[in-house]
């Protein structure tokens, strides 16, 4: 009997060794260990074995069975590993091939700069306010101390729709709106950004362009002075153009401020050494600013005896051109996708 | 305004060694920018030479070979001028000389040595407009006595330096050498010198024989004087050269004097041939349609807003703008009537804008000092007496309603320091006013400043503060940040959020012009509005304000297509403008245009189609919080520019807020899809706060269902029926397949995946099966659907 079991065991081992795939192994497993297998029949036939022999034979059979099971499971493991390896091999791809993605969007450089400016001023407690682009003569000129026939109106030839309505020539129009809307006549700290329009079109001027306008009004005893204006613009410009930027204030004339100043900044191309961009002066004229004209305060409901303030404005297009090294203003409005799609990532602070 | 240093020095002392650039920078510092600061004749290495010998060049039909003595040597020079000859004295540019157009080098010209250049005046930098016919066509021939070896610029008294100053609109006073002298005097603390005004006069008082009439409020001052027996000739060099330096062409002594005095005093004068004038001069408004032939020979038709000068019968000049041809000063003029007047600046500006901007009109427009008008008159007759041998007739005829009083303004040092943020002392303040030649009087802490009438720009305290800031030096003021109560700044970030959403969906942001052509303004919309046209467009291409942004974006698409970009997915947030009844307004709109490939990748390319742009619209609406509140519906009226089968209006809470669709194939052969949402309309609809909803811990159950129904039944209709029949245990229903075939004919099969779930229990088949039956029943009943098995 022992020999028979031994033979079954040996045959089984040989058969397992000859198996080539998992499928055959499963079939062999049934054949060797299933209900109809030799080992099973041996156990079934145990009744015919002498009483005292039975435990011994039973143990032999179980031992053999266990051994075969282990052998099969070992083989099974190897086959599974092989199968997995083969499957993985077959699924191997070229990881350098192009990815699948949605096309990438981008934000227009002008709006990038607008958002940056808004963030700078909001962090200093300014409100960002909005105003109409189709303005009335009243808000664009009259309330800013530019009555009909004022020579400064020549400085900005405008797009009129009617005698009364025009496309705003400057974001300053929002100054008067903000002052009038403030019924308690409380202090104001605001900026306004947006589109402005003038009747000119050449290599360096677009008839549509963008400005930012700032207005601070406070009680006179808090000393909202020219020194504060200078400090504010220094913070603004150094943040936009870099910490080495210097500012130069030049007395100038705007009807809505008195005194008025034009502000030059260190040429952003040459750093002040002098180059064609700054006409070898080392300076770029960038902002207009000044102390709010008492007439403007008065016309818009703020008593100039009690309040004073400052205002400033600058063109955003040139800031954007500098910031991204854009060589021609016309790129900003051509909307060539090859231009737009370059502004497609987070910008470094 | 061009400043001539030689001219300026007549009125104020300046350091001889002061560099012109430094002067220009100093003027800039006090608020007067400049375009140019240089020598009047910037050419270098020029020397007076005498042509000793001049023979024809052996290998040329027009060149000459000259030997030119320049004092310490004799140069061989090849010269092409027709008027070069032996014996004349000429301007020689030596080797190394830098002329405006060329740098002179030693060289060989057609085999002949040439070590310099004999110059024409225009070659050394004098504009041809100042030159005689002879000088325009050849080299300049110097007088016999010109000293060989010396500097010709100095010899010609052209050794001047100039600054081209850009004045601000309020500083009309600086349109004169005298005004600039006050400015320069204030900078360097030097007093301004007086102008010589004394002259003789003789004969009967002009008032007895001549009338000045003013019949308009647009003339506040009119002075007339007569200069008799003038000799018309060439002006002395200093007058000619100074006019040239200031950009004015010398003509003859009389005309030049009127210009000279204008530059000197800032007061334009007009000289009439008195013998062609009569005994009256009148200032009045023109009659509408009145004709006048101006100096330039052009017949002008006038309007009743133009101020004219008349001889009592007809117009003889446009006040402040241009004189008439009939009374012009000519070579034969004997007697001159001089006009010095002040006209309304706005009227002069309107007229000059229409006719011609001139040196005179520019000064009238900026406003004049009436005291200076009197001064200019006296100065003019003095110069006529001296340089035109005139006899000045006794008396002047005057009409004067001008305000000639000096303004007095009170100011405290505290006012100055409060506004400037400075710590300037009383002494420093008074010092600034003294330098500006403003009189002051101190009473306690109040300074009363008397502002000279020349400074018409100063009328309030703040103007004086500006003066102090200017002269004290604004760059001496130290910047600081305002000390104000801390407060939150506010910015509405909705636009920014939308932008970021659109970018994450793969769209490029554009920035287009709001001005478009009127023929496009009503496209892509059925909204009723009146278009807003510009009164005076720059081009017809941009004559109207846009209503929809789609025409703008479509133009951008066309541009890019023409520039080799097929895949265009762009968006913009901008304004659209309208007029309804008498109301004008503007709405903020979001517009997108998509065409070409949307997904990229090896095996997963996907062209933009209606459902992609619909997805973009839904993404935006969902992101802004309008989920479940919108639907896409067929437009009630045909939208002509859209594909009739691929267009929808976006409806939020029953209001149309936008449109999406494919552009009509007749407009674009390519499949181009657009989306526009009126953000003002949309965002006016309130959205609740974002809030957490409890997550169910029980499993959900999925059931698929497929039905066959009429092709025309929309997905929306099927969804609505399913949702209504299913009740609140239905978590979601998704259409995952639509199938049509020849066998199905005019029917289609639609397959939905339904998910059921509950927050309180695990659902069983006993609960779900009846719901499924209800759904099937409802679909059969409402949509004549047939369950597909």
C-alpha cells in the first residue's frame, strides 16, 4: 500500500513538473486531488484495509495529499507571477509619448497686471470700485474741474456719442462718482482699474487702453499730504517694477489736482543708465498724481476746509509691456493665440 | 516753446558756464519738461576758410578740386557745389567734424584727395526754411572780411544754445522769454531785468484821427498805435538769429519785430498796412457765412462764433488767428497800425482749431496778461523806432475792460506743510515767493501773497503751495505711508473667479476693442436696442459701440485662422453697450468662442462640438452657484447668425441670460461655437451660501433602463419624466447612450443609468422595483416610449 501511495506521489510530482500553464495545472489539480482522484479512491477504499492499518494508511494518504497540494500551490504561484509579468510586459507603454489633456488656457497680460495692482492696494485697505465706460461729460470733465472750453480738454480728444455722452478718457471719472456716492462723506481709499478711450492710434498709442486710478480722501487733521502720496507710489512702483526702482516727481498740471506731479520711474530697460527707451534720460514718465483740487472736493460734496486727499493714475498697458518684456503695444490688442497662450502659468512674485 | 539762451540772457543773468543740459534738467525739476537741449548749430570742428584755388575735377562733370586755406594749413577738398569758386570765404568742416547727417573723414573722391568739406548752411544744421534761395542751393559764402581760421558759428552769431520746452497747459506765461526769465530767475535766485520801453513820439494824438470799436464781449482789451514812415529792410543779425533759434523764419524788419516782441513778451501783435485800413478798426463777431481771404491766400467762410477784426466795413482779419491778405505788410508799406489785444481764449481756440494753429493763436488760447499787452505795445514801437526808422505817432487808442488787478491770496505756513507733508519754515516760504518775484506781507501767521498778473495760472492757496513745492524741490520731500485707521480693502473677485474657471477649461483670454463696425452691431442677438454711434469716428471700421462681444471674438478667430492657428478657444469678459428709449447703458458680458481640437493626445483627440461649449457654459453656471437653476432652450425667434439646429438660449430662473450655438455654416465653413452670457443679468440673481450636505452612509443602487421613442423627443423631456416619476430616492439619472438605426426608423433608443439611494437605510429591490415600474409607466404614457428589452 505504501508503495502505491509513494508511486502516486511520485507520479503526481512528475506530472506537476510537466505542466506548462495555469489552466492545465487547475485540471491536474482536480485529477490529482478531486473526488475522482486516486488518492480520494484510496481513502474511500480504506474500509477494505485492516482495522489496525487504517490510521497508518490514512496518514500516508493525507501526507501525500498535503505534499501534492503544496507542490501545486507552489506551481500555481509561479504561474501567476509569470502571467502577471507577461501581462505587465504586454501593457508597457512609451511614457515619453504626449499626455492626454485639455488645451491650456491663459490670462491676458493686462488682466494679470490689473489683478496684481488690485491685490497691492486691497492689502493697504483700498476698495476696488468700478464705473461706467460710457460716461457723461459731467463726470468725465465738469466735475473734475474741466469746464467746457478748458484748454486741458485738448489734451484728450474724446469719442463722443452725443454732446453729453462719451467713452471715458480716463478712469478719473470714477473719482467724482465715488465721492458723490459716499453719503456720509467718510474717508475714501479706492482704486479703479479699467478701459479708457482716446481719439488716437499710432505705434505707441492705442485708442483703447487701460488705466488705474487711485483716490485717497481723509480728514485734514490726519495730514493726507504729498509726502503720503510719494510714499504710497513708492510702495506701488517698487512692488510692480522691482525694489531698486526710484521715483522722480516733477511738478506738472492736471485740472483735477493742485499741486500736480508727473512721476518718472527708473527706466525699466536700462535701470537708469540711459537707453533709447528712456531717450537716454534714465527715466520713464509713468504716472500722473497730485493733491485733489479743492474745487473737485467741493463739487463732489467734500468740504475742502475739512478734507484733503491725493489722487494718482497710470497706464496699465505700459506696465504690462515692461513686466513681460512685450516689444510692441499692438500685440496687446491683436489677440494672436500664439501671443495669448504664452501667459499660461502662475507668475513668479 | 523754444528757449534761446542768448535771448534769455537779455532778461536774467545766468552762469556763463551753465551747461544747456543742466539748465534743461533744472527747468524740468520745477515742472517744465524738455524734448531737446543742445547747441543751435550742433556741428563740430567747423572753421572759416578761404578758397585759394578751384579747378574742375578731372574725372567728374560736376565736382571741383579746391585748395582751402584754413589759417594754419591748406586743405585739399573735393566740392560738388555749383557756387564754389576761388577767392571766396567758406565754412569748412575739418576731418572728424560731426554734422547732423554725416561725419567728415579724410578720403579719396574719384582719385582726388579730399580732407574736409565746404558746407552749406543746411548741412551744418540750419533748416532750409530759414535760408535764402542762394543758401538753399549751394554752399554758404561768407563776407570778405570773415576771419580765416576762426569759428564760423561764432562769426555768424549762431553760437546759441536752445531748449525745446514742453509746457503744461496752464503755463501760458512761459510762452515768452520774459516768462522763462522769471522761471529761471526763481531757480537760480537771480532778478529779472527790465525791458527797454522808452521811445519818442510826435504829431497829433492818434485818438483824434483813429477809432477803436469793440462790439463783442470776446475782446477785453484792444490797443492801437501808429508807426509812420517805416523803412522795410533786412533785420539786424541778432533779431534774425534769435527768431531762427526760436523756430521762426525771418522776413523783414517790421514783420520780424512783431514776432520778436511776441517771443519776448508772449503777447501776439498784429501789424496792418495803415494806409489800406482807413480810420477805424472794429472787433466783432463774424456774420455767419461772411468771407475773408487770409494771409495765406485762402478764402475762408466764417461762422458767427469767430471773432473778426474789421475796418468798419468788411473783415480784415481773424482775431488772434490770422490776418487778412488785403492789409498785410508789404515791401512798399510806409505806415503801420499796430494792434495789441486780448481775445477770448476759448473762441480763439475754436477758430484756430478749424483754420490753423499758429504761434499767435497758441498764446491767445492759453490766456494773456493785460498788463503785458501794454508792455508789448511799447516795446514794439520802441523797436520799430530803432530798427525800422519809424516815427511813432503820439498817443494810443485803447479799449479796455480787462481786469488788471493783482490777486492777493492769504496762506499760512501750516497750510503748506499740511498739504506737502513737509517742515518748511516761514523764512524759507518767504524766500520762495521772493525768488518768484511775488510780493508778500506777513500778519501774524498769515502771509498775504500778491500774485503778479503774468501768473494767470495762480488763483487759489493750493496754487501757491504748488509754487513753494516746486521751488523748494519736490524731490526733497521724503515719502511716507499715510497713517490712517486700518480697514479692510474690498474687491469683487467674481470676474477673477470666472477668468480662472475659463482658463482651467482651456480657453485663452482676449482683450478686444469695443468699437466695431455698425453693420455687425445687431448680429448674434434678437435683443431690441438702438446702437450707439460715435459722432466722429477715427475710421468707419470702428464707428459704433458693440452690443454683443461675439462679433469681436469672431474677428479674432478670423485673424488667427489667417495666421495659421486652427484651434482657437478664447474668451473675454467685457462690456456691451445699448440705448433703449432715452436710457443708455452697458452690460458686462462673458463671451467664448471655440473651434478645433479640445482634447489633445495620441488616441483621444476631440473636436469642439456643441456639447463641449455647452459643458463650458454649465461649468461656469455651476461654479457660480446656479446649478439646477438653468436650462438650455430653443430660441423663440430665429437667431440668423446661428446654425438653426445647434443653438440654444440659456435660461436661468425663467429669464434668458445668454446664448450658445454653432455659427451658421454660411458664415463659417468650419464648426465654430460661441457662448455669451450677460453677467450683469445673471449675477443679479441671488445665490445662497455654499453649505455642507450630510453624506449617506448607505450604499446606492444602480439600475439601467433603455427606451425606444420618437427621434424628436429631447433628453430634457425624458429626464423630467424620469425625475418626476422616480421621486426623491433617485439620486441621479444619466443618459449614457443614444442609438439610431435603419431598423429603428424615426425612433431612437435612449439608455439611462439611474442611481437610487437613501440617507436613512439600504434600499432593497422591494423598494426600487415599484419605482422602476412607475418610471417605465410614465415614460410609456407621457412620451409613448417603449421599454427596450
